[in-house]
C-alpha cells in the first residue's frame, strides 16, 4: 500500500525506516521530510499543516494509511481532513489532540478522572496570578496553556522566579496566544519516565517505558530542549508501577476522553514523575515522542504497517507486539547554540561510515540535501541510535557512532542512559 508520513523530525525518519521494512509497503511519501527520509521515501514539499495539499496528495497517490507525526498538525485538524477524504489515519482528531494542545483541558480531565497529577490553579488575569503566587510561597511550576515546542513549562524555585515566569507568559507573551492562560502547579520531585501507549480508543497497549533527556547539558543542566536523547526500556519504572500506570492513568484517561466525546486514537503519551507517593502525570502528549520513538522503533520486531493500520481501524485488540529484548539508546547531535539560535547549512561528515555499522541507525532530524552534500537545517540534527546486549553496550555503541560523525559546532550530551547504568 502507499503510505504518507507527515512531519520532518527524527521521529518521522524512524517511522519511515520501520514502515519501509514491511512487505505490505509500496510507496512512502513524507511531507515535508528531511535528508534521511529522502533516502527511504519520496519527500514532498508540502507543509505539515497544509491540510488541503495533503488531501490532494493522498487522493492523487492512492494513500491508504497516513501517519501524522507532530502535535501541531494534529491540533490543527490534519488527521480529520485526511479521514474525511477516506484515508485511514493514525493519530487523534483535533478535538482529542486538545489533550496536548491545552494543558488546562488536560489537567481538568485528569482531575475529573481522579488521575494522580500535581495540584494546580488556572489564571488568565495577571494580578490574580501574582496574588496566588504571593499567598502560596515556595517552589512551583508555571506553564503556558497552549503548544510551546516543549518550552512552555517553567520550573520555579521560589516566588520571585514564579512571578517572573508569569510575567514572561502573560505580559511579555513569550509564547504568543499559547500563553493567554497559565497553570500554576505544585512542583513535584522524582525521576521522570515516558510511557507511550497505542490506543484505538478502546484497547490500550502500553509500550516499554522510555526515558528522555530534556535539558541541553549533562546532568540535566541548562535550558530544556525538545529532547537530547532517550533510551528504552527504562528500568526506573518497575513492573508493579507499570501496571499502576496502565490501570490508574492510561485506562481512566482513555475512558474520560470517550466520555467527553473525544475518543482518542493514536499514541497516548504520559509524561510521568515517579514521586514518593507514586507515579504522577506531568503532561500528556498525543503522538510518538521525539526522540523516544527512535529507540522504541529500533526495538520493535512487529510489522509497523500492521500495528498502525490496526490502531487506525479500531482493531488493536488483534495485535500482539513483539520486541527485541536488547535495549536501545539514542543520542541526539544538535547544532551549536541550540536551543537558542544556531547556524544552518553546515556540512555533515561521516554518515556513510556509520551506515556500515551493525545495530546502529542514524535517524535524521534537521538535515537537508544541498548539491551532493547533506547539511544541517535545524536545531536537533541527528539521532544516533544503537542496540546492545545491555544498556551499557548500547550506550557505548551509540557513542562510538557519534564520534565518527562530525559537523562544525556539533553538541551532544555525554550521559544519555548513564542514570540507568548507574555511572552518574
Ligand atoms: P511539561 O511540558 O509539562 O512536560 O514540562 C516539561 C518539564 O518540566 C518536565 O519534563 C519536567 O522536567 C518539568 N515539570 C513539569 N511539571 C512539573 C512539576 N509539576 N513538578 C516538577 N517538574 C515539572
Ligand atoms: N521528547 C519529548 C517530546 O516528544 O515531547
């Protein structure tokens, strides 16, 4: 069948790579894609939010399955437009995507469904937010309501920082309309873990837990990014807790979404903190995590076309997922200066050498082809992903590959997966 993947990050390259392995796959189109997807699919120069052009492309090329990778097109209704054109779509409707698109909607749904999460208050009015902060001194987290590319949560040590955060979002409008409302919530403590689950709205299939590394520098220092690396499975989530996550978080959320007439189909991604009082939800995303998707798909043995099609068609109960028992580690190589401003168009060397390494795959993110070279074109450039017999060997292999790739200004964390290996 012909398949359309929408997006241009490492997640979309991983999806294309895995879909390509299915005997059911004929052509894969990627809109707009990157240099990596261009090697394994046909890149088409259509913006990921351009519903009308995506529908036209789908009709013209008899697309039978479309996968919407990122949150922005999901929140803008791209999945709805394709579904209305009779394409099977993996990804939630615009209404269901509000679970990520509005943190206020998400928190209110969690509260109603009695799902463990930090206590919170919602403010539109700046003066009321400041009065609340002054009356409840101490650490808290201030969050913009809408989408902010993973940068809309400001963790505050004290009331000064909280007031500054409220000013940045409500007065300076640093996140535009996404900051028309804010949430001020209790600051939790503990290790973080991402639990992604496939759901067709009824059946829920949790995937092995992953751990992301959001901060730009080693030891989780510096500003947050989209994610600098991930590994899977994450042993920090023990079996008993994983069962609790399913029964006390994922099942009630899917149920609450059905009750709210926003039946959810696609990836339910729970960002969790493992507090002394048990796992609590920090946020929900409505798509595969990037970079979590990369180590997950490296380990998936099942046919991804079968899995995504069954989810899209409400037949997930018929699917049994098969995993490579070996762990996977993904190290993100980013442009110098990221998450601030950075140069583009920097040539990347060493990709051919790494392509010959077994159990290693370099997923492209911000890359493009310029003449006969591959150059950088974004903040996160590559996700160098490796399998190993244990986490330590997967980590060693990923870094061996990273060292073979060069581009001017390249930066990456040296400690991806170290927490789980116990060397930090
Ligand atoms: P979010 O976008 O809501 O996932 O937040 C981004 C990051 O901010 C999370 O990965 C956490 O590291 C941190 N964070 C968010 N909410 C809280 C909270 N209530 N307590 C402590 N840290 C938080
Ligand atoms: N890696 C975090 C995210 O995809 O939101």
